C-alpha cells in the first residue's frame, strides 16, 4: 500500500493506461496501452477508462508480451502515414 500512496502523491490516476502514445493515426487520436502479465486482469477502473477512451476515438490495447507490444505500436504508427 505504500507504493500506491506514493503513486497517488505523484499524481497517478487509477484506471489510466500504463502507456500513452500521443501520436494520432488515421483511425485514432492516440494509442493507450495497458501492460499485463499473462494472467493479469484489468481492474474495474481500468475497464471503465478503456471504455471511455474507445468511445472518444482512442485505440486501447491490453498487451501481455513484447511481441504484441511491438506489433501494436508498429500498426498504430504505420496508420499514421
């Protein structure tokens, strides 16, 4: 709980994606990435934030490994051309 208190003090907001790539593509305003382990699950706050982001034109991906991360970022940037 100490880590959570520190993060909150630093301005971290519950539910917000771990990584935000603030580069628009032809289809989306930006890319939001939530990093999870193979068995990790989104919290209710994360699911709510995902729904809000997608409703407003942002791409949101839950990524569980580096290969998927690389593919998702590459796709997003390729659609920026």
